[in-house]
């Protein structure tokens, strides 16, 4: 019960004020609570990323593996479109538009082939489709959201050139 009362007051500010006059004028200070309000909602903004690969795999669908080799992420065919393809930024860098992480590897499936599939390949089929050695070699978080990144390609190229 004590925990409940602590949690219930955790987001309020307590102040004391003198009791009002009148028939209860002999009372001591009265505890008052002021509710704190936040005018803006908290937001977590996802940042765009850029990556380099171990080879020419920009047209290949990526999957992400955990450290133990199990799948952390793989897309459904309906998740893949022309808008999923990375954008060439030069010097081996690509703007990420598929959710690639430092643990992503590339499959033999091209974007067009994968998008045309009727069903998600099985995990065994996806494992067999991973191109040996085809992986992310560098990965950078950018100071833009994914929707902003497309409007800041020159700035992103300059950042990555440093």
C-alpha cells in the first residue's frame, strides 16, 4: 500500500499553505498538491542511417541476424518496394530505406524478386539465400529523420565525406 501512495504522488509537486480563516482557523498548514503539466508530448524520433556494404548488394534484400545467427528481422514480401531500395550517396555509402542495421546481411533475392513472392520464405530458405560475406561494413546514424533525409542528400554526403 505504501508503494501505491508513493507512486500516486510521484508526478506531483507538494507545497504547504496556511489554513484559511473562519471556523477552522486553529488548523495548521494544509498540504496542497499542484499537478505538473507537460505542454508537449514526449516523442522519440527515429533517425535516418547510412551504410556501406562488403560488395555491390544495393539491389539485394537484407535480413538482420542476432549474434547467435538467428533472425532478428526479415521482411515480408509486401514490405518491399522500389522505395525500399537504398539511395547511392557516393563513396560506397547508401541511405538506408529498408531498416538495415550493423547486423544485416544480404540475400540473393533482388527487390523485384522478393516483392513478387506470394509468401514469406521460410527461415531455412532465407538462411540458404544469404550471400556468403555479403554484410554491412559501416553504419552511421544521421542527424535527420528518414523523411527529412531525402531533402538533405547534399548535407548527408558532406557529413559522410568527413
